[in-house]
């Protein structure tokens, strides 16, 4: 069931500027330790962090909350299957928010 659709576009140069200025301070506020560790090893790490950031933004738009109502960047983690297919891991608080939005048997 589709609960919402979200899209986010950003300039990779914007993430590069933020990384150059704030470095780990920015990373630690927006990304999980696993995301930081995984993405930092790539030559194109700025692109990887930009993709991850945009994915999180798109998800909260689809959820309909934005980054408020107790939802933070670290509640969402972008991961990949062995095949490379991306998927999101969600915190307990976001899973609860999803349950509120989707009540089986009710058409909205």
C-alpha cells in the first residue's frame, strides 16, 4: 500500500559545502554511525552522502511529517542489499507513525 509519495532534489555541491565547513559535526547530526562508516570509504563520498540525505528528505515528505513531530534524520538509515538495491531502515518511532497512518480496514 502506498501511503505517500516523496521526492527530493538537491545540488551535490550544497552537501560538499556543508561537509567542508562542518565536517563530522554535520555528519553526526544527520547520518547514523553505520551510514558515516559505509559512505566515508568511497572516493565519491560526497555523492553518497547527498544520495542518503535526499532519500531521508523524500521519505519524510512521503510520511507527511517532515523532520518534526519527533522525527529526526537518524531515525532513518539508508542501506543496500547485496544486490545494491537500496532500502530504508526505520526507527521504532517512525514505525509507530506509519502504524497511525495505516489502519487496516480503513480507506482514507
